[in-house]
């Protein structure tokens, strides 16, 4: 910041304040206009974020409250059958929650050991040339869209599992756990590798 003798002047008690030079006034006005525009722009963006969040909550509640007015909460949380048909429909969410927990637990069993071991190898044992190849490859896997993983699980993992276990269903938790474990493996490996590398 450029200062002028007027800026550095010390005003003694009882003395009048020195007048602001035209150069300083013009510089202050030229700086305040972009700052004001940026301030209003940030305020508008923040308000849009708040309005969007409130809108999402409103839409969810407006759609959910009539549903829970017709479905018993106990039946919803403890029911074991999910058939959202018009008449008669059963809306037991327990199988969905159980399946999600099974897939999450299985994915953790796959991704955590492999991710930790690969992170230790990259941080402690891999040569610089090997690390320069494997590290970007893992980060590239993290950028693959989830829909690609879904197709991979449906058309590759599930048929392979049916060859091993003929009685397994097409929609099964094992295939989901394998796909989700492979999907989060780059993230786990990258985070663990960064944490290990930061330790002196």
C-alpha cells in the first residue's frame, strides 16, 4: 500500500485534521467500488445457498408429511417388506437400512486394509518412479463416475459371483460391497498416504 505524507502525518490534540488530498480521495473511491461489488456478490451467493437449502428442506417435508400421515411410523421403521405399490402397499424400510449397513461394513472390510497397505507401500517403500505412476493412477480411479462402477458391478462382478455361487441373487450385498470397496479404495489410500507422509 502506498502512503503519502498526509497519511503519515500525526495530528496533535487540538490541531485540525489535515485535508484529504484529491489523489487519496480518488484512490479510496476507486478501491471501494470493486470491494462493494464483491461484497454484494458474496452476500447474494450466500443468500442463494441459504434459500436453496431451505427450498430442499421444504420440498422434502411437503412430500414426506402426507406420506407419514398415511403410513404408521412403527410399520415404516420396523417393517420387513418394501413394496411401494398403489394398493395395497407396504413400506417397511428395515431391509433397506440393513442392506445399506451390510454393504458399508463389507466395503470397509475391503477398502480399509487394502488402502492402508497401499498407502504404507507408497509412503515408505515405493521408489520415486513407481510412486509417480501409482499415485496418479489411484487419483484417476477416484475420478471415475459412480454410474460406471454401477455398470461394472452389474455386468462384471455379479456374473462372476453367480459363477462361483449359483444360488446368489442378481441384487446382492456382496457385489455391492465389492463395488463400493473398490470405489472408495483410492480415497482411503490417498488420505492414509498423505497422513503417513506428513509424519516426520
